[in-house]
């Protein structure tokens, strides 16, 4: 079969996908989950199109909040050497407590502000405390990435600090930077407020870091396409610094020229009440709890279907994870990313309709048809041919052939939902074919088994691109 040759053609050689990017000491929330899931899929699609992808976790690991955190750490643990995960416990709670202290005690506030200066001045003791706080956060994120099978490399905001002065100097020389109310800013045509690159107090910010990161990605990493994933609320920030980069001549002015940048925005995750997704007990939903629930619900269904007697505990767990995590990912990816979406376990775990559960079951069923035929499919792949005679065979075959084109479209327009729709339609075409064309025992058996196999292969490729682990039996 020709499947191996199928791959979309993109002109770009190297791209950066800046995704996930949670903020240290704050809980990674469902917004970051969307960024993680969509970003991973875009990265996979680009990689499939022979683009070298630098997967970047632009974590918020710098800024004034660290003065407060460090000072609080010193207060609670005068002997910082012994601080570890257990000592701090819940970093989110630690953050809240230190914020409260910051807001209510002027003395503390002053010390915290001084701590920022010491940290930025590179004082050993402060650097160490900062590194400890980052490390604890990092371990938390890693647990989520591991479960979801996400590969990502951290280059946080702090990484770009050394590049900021040079970048600002360059922009200044080009006449882009002006004084405004004590701050240093870049005015962007058509916008009421300028992009602040140095704050009134001399401090650097999100924008100065992003400009330095863009400079680094273009000049040091030689990326031709840089893609950022955040919620749509940050659109303005990205538009502004992209425009600044164009004015600086870093990016061409034309639309479809390289190097280019794209902000891939997405909508909010809503709860069933139509408001921002929250649970009863906490303000933010902990991602690990969400994933736990998805898995345990899937496991319960499998047990209900009597799988506990047939399968080992390990098989049960693996299938429950594949289906549960796959369902969470697919529910997110199948929507047009710009719209808000409602998080609903019952819906995403439904085995009918457009869900990962339905698709994974469909795939497992195809695998079982092939297994039960008793034929050696590897042999057939070498010797057999596919003949598309029946209209439903033809419809399925034609749909299979559109695969590469669809991936190319999904990549070019950065829309994973296009791929989801293709996958869902594929399983519909298959169902029609299978209910109207006898496979096993018919005179067309070889051709039809190969058509089953081709469907399964393409489905698996789609699952792979969507970051979903396939299941082979159900
Ligand atoms: N840490 C930011 C947030 O949580 C997202 C960073 C996105 N990437 C970037 N280069 N600005 O909102």
C-alpha cells in the first residue's frame, strides 16, 4: 500500500510551537490544558509534514511575584536548604498565602520588592530559592504531560532575560521606542494604547520578554514559522508585538511571507452552568483530578461490560487511560478552537456520536474483523490489491485518499478540528461500507479486508496526530 508516501507538503523547514506555558506557582488550569492539547496536535501535524518543530514551554518563571514568594519562603523556612515539595505542600495555597501577606503587611511588601531586586541582581541565596520554587512547579506540570504523552521543552521567560537589553537597544536605534508617561513604549498604528516595553519603575515585562524570545527564535533558532497558543484574551498582546517586529524589519510586511508568526487563540472552557469552568470545592479545576475522573469513569464502564473477567488489571488500566484521556483531548480538538466550549464528561464519554470513545471503539471493531477473518494481513498487504467496485467501497476509498490533503489543510490553517471531522466521516463511510458489503467469506474478501486495513491504518494516523492512543480490542 502507498500510505507511507503520504505526507503533506509545507515549505517551512523549522517551526517553533509555543504552547502549554503555565505560570510557576500557580495551578495549571483548563486554559493551559487547551493550549497543551491543541499545541501538541499542531506540533504533531507539522512534524508529520516534515517540519522540524521546536516544542517550547514558555513558562511564566519570572516577574515581581517572585519577590513575594521568596520572601514568604524565607519567613516560613528560615533554613531554606531543607525546603522540598512536602514542606511547601500545595504551591497554589502557598502563593495565595504569600499574596495575602503582601497585600496586608507593608513591611513585608517592602521586603518582597527588595527581594526582586536581589533576585534580578543575581544574589545566590535568592537565585536558589527561586530555582527551588520553579522546580516544585515543574514536577507538578510534568505529571500532567506524562499522562497526556506530551513532549515539550521548557524555555521559560527567564531564559530570554540576557537578550532583552540588546533587543531593546536595537529597537531603540531603529527609532521604535519612545518615552510615554515615564515608561518606554512602542506606538502601534491603529491602537489606542502603546506596547510598554520598560515599565515606569524600570522593570521589564511580558512584552519585552516576548520581543526578546521572538528575536531569539528568529536569529538563534532560525525558525521560519512561530506559532503561539493562548486563549483569545491575549490576541491584542500578540498583534501588538507582531506589528512591532514588522516595523523593526524582523518579519516581512506581507501576509503569506516567511518568516511568519501566528497567534492561535482559543475560547474559554465553560462549566455546565455556562460560566468559567470551576468545581465546587476549589476555584480552579486541578488537571490531574480531571484526568483521574475521565479514567475512572471509563474503567467503570469497562468493568460493567464484564472486561474485568477477560482482561488483566493492566489491560483495563491502559484501555481506560487511552479512552479517557483520548476523550478529553478529542472533545477539545473537535470544536472550532475559537469558540468557548463546555466541559461535560457525560457528553465526551458517550459511546455514540462524535466522540473519541465512539471512534476508538470503531477502530477496535475493524481490528477484530481482520483478526476474526483468520487471514495474515501483512501477507495480504504484500500480495493483494484493492478493487473499488461497490459505490460504498468507492466512497470509502476516495475518502481515504483525501487524507494527506486534509492534514495539509489542517496544518496550513492551524485547525485540528478539520482533522477530527475527517476522522469522524471516515468511520461513517466505513460503517456504510461494512453494512452493505460482506467482507469475510465473500468473493471480494481480500480486497475488502485490505480496505478494512487501510481504514484502520488511516484512523491510527489520525489518532496519532491528535495525540490519542488507539485501542485494538474492546
Ligand atoms: N504564561 C502565559 C499565560 O499563562 C502564556 C505564555 C504564552 N506564550 C508567550 N510567548 N507569550 O498566560
